[in-house]
């Protein structure tokens, strides 16, 4: 039954991607984009809207599991995404980070046309569902073997990380749930590269302006080195799944 439900969820999500387009909800108006990083008056993590609502709701993990069936079409049942970076690992990510990013995508404050139709209220529900799925993904065990770079510049990457990244993401890449700094340890290298390039170029509209400014001086070599190093940072053992683990919720 769970396998059938998962297959059905994937079909529904794919149907939404094809047919829904930019409509926010049936009969509703599309949200208006807020200010982007670099624009006058932009405030990082200004909050408001569904983000604030979801942050103050008690999560229901059972509903979170049901909502995640839609997410699993891309992020995989285990929440590990794809090692080629097409889809990021969500497993183990801080719940507040997931809430912020989902709310920003739904409010068009972060451009993600691939994910947008999957995240619509008509597909996964309102703020309660955002809180629920964020809590569910935060508890998933992380990929023991994420995608890495070529490993040729790890020492440089380690130094760059220590000098530039620990203030927000921590020495081990664990981030900070309360401050909305994402867990980046063990994230797929190719995904990190893409997001880093978008942040540097101002394409990721909801980026932290402090980070945008800080990474402007990084060369291509610096970028590859530091993100290869980050992808190899190990999450705590109790947060990491054994190789070959399958999410029992979808077996």
C-alpha cells in the first residue's frame, strides 16, 4: 500500500508540474515577488506570511510523511536527493531552514520553477503542512555517501572554510536552526556549486547579503576547493544512515 501511495504521489506531483504552471492556487492570485538581494530595502530573512505561521505551529509527523510523498518524487524517499546535484539532500536539514525556503519559494521570493508547482498549497497544503514536512525531513537520516568533487584541493578548501564560513555554518558545517543557517555538511558537491554560483551572481533572490559580498573575492579554484571540502564534512554518526538504507515509510 505504501509503495502504491508513493507511486500515486509521484504521478500527482508530475501532473502538477505539467499542468499547474504559475498559478498559486485554484482561483487565487499569484503572489507578488518581494525585494531581491542587492535591491534597496532588501532585508534577509524578514519573515512574515506563511513562514511566521509555520514557525508557530506544532508539527504533525504523520502528516509530514504524507506531504513528503510529493517531495520524494525528486528528493527520493530517503531525502538524499541525487549525487549529481540535480536535487539536494534534504534529510537532516534544520526544520526552520526548510520552512523558510519553502515559504520563500511559494511567495516567489526564491526562484525555483522546477519545485514551485510541487510546493503549491493545492498540492501539499497550507502553513501546517510546511511545518509538518519540515519536521519530517529534519528527522530523516542523512546520506552516508554524498557527491564530492575531485579531492585535489582539500587543504585549500579547509583553510578557506575556516577563514570564511565557520561564523555562520559552524566548524563542522552543521549550521544553526535558530538563526536559519543551513546544514551544509555532507551536501552534494554539484548542488553546492550551483547554489554558490547563483548566490554570487545574485540569482538566488533570498540570499544572505553578507554571504553574497564575502564570496565575491573567491576564484573558481577557491570555490571548487571549499565546496569539495564542505561536501566531505561528516554529519554526526547518529544522523547518518548506513549504506543502502531505505526509508521504511515508503517500503
